[in-house]
């Protein structure tokens, strides 16, 4: 992933948190690999319909262009059922995880079926 100056300029506290979390995950993956403990990061491809999106980021307009949280849960399940000793230190996008697991239908995850989805911050070059 490439860093972009506009992410820092527009969302500095969130950007620092996101990159900090990513560095911690990456370090823990290395630290705990020999113990068979996996550490991976899962990011959403689109905005997710959460209370934060609704009340702090854009209200109903942003919710309507988001996916339901179940997509993250389903992707996390795929990741957590993989052998820890073989799958660690990865930065993953929810939809990519599910596609790799054979999922081809994503419309059921839309908060508003058929709505145009909004790419999550820090996700480049996607067709959602």
C-alpha cells in the first residue's frame, strides 16, 4: 500500500491510528509466529454502516452508501479458520478475503440494496 499526503492532511489522527495499528500487527506477527499465533489486519473495502459512520462521519447519506458490518464478520471468520502457522502478517481487505474464499455475491452486504458504495479511506483503485 502506498501512503498518500491527502490522507494525512484530511484525517491526521485517524491516519496515525490506522498506521500505528498496522505496525503493531506487523510486529506482533513476527514476534508470535514461532508460537503459532497469527496476527493479521482486516480493513473494509467500503465504508461500514456503524454508529461512527452514522453519527460522526455522514449520517444517513453515508450509511446508505455503506455495507453492513456482517461483511467484516464473515471475512474475519475466513481468516480465523486458516492455520495460524501458515497465515500471519497479512494486510487484508474484506471483499478480497471473501472472493478468495469463493464468495461471488456481495449485494446482500449493502446497507441499502443497489446503492452506489463509498470506498473506505485508505483504499485505492477499487470498483465497488
